[in-house]
C-alpha cells in the first residue's frame, strides 16, 4: 500500500465513523422508544388483568405474553443498537490499523 491509498482509506473510514454516529443516535432513539412502548403496554395490560381479577401470581407472565410483540420489538431495537456500536468499534480498529501502517511507512 502506498501512502496516498492509506490516507484515502483513513479518510473514507473517518467519513464512515461520522455517519455511524448519526446512525447510532437513530438506533438509540428507536431503542428508547421501543422500551417506552413496551413498558407502557405492559403496565396497561397488568392493570387490565388485575381489573379482571386474574390471580396475582400469574398476572406478570400473562401480561408479558399479551404484549410479547412489543417485547420482541424492544429486544430487536436493543440488538440493533449493540450491533451498531460493534460496527463503529470495527471502523475505529480499522482506522487505528491504517494509522499504524501509515506511521510505519512514513518512518521507513
């Protein structure tokens, strides 16, 4: 690799890092919204089941089952957020490796 290619790759990776910051913000917002929606629906379902005189010992399990789609969406949003963080970390590692190569080649 020559210095120009390395510099171009570092620049491209830096641009990807900038875009990933925006993507992480969106993923984080989606995660928080999914958590809010799930907790709100779960609370409403628990109140509904209590009003129907469902035994207290099974209310939590029934309520979670009844709002399982929102639980799935919450878990999916969390997984996507974590994957976004890992992708960002991978770009950081790539930039670091390229910087090391660039430093080594400029010293030689």
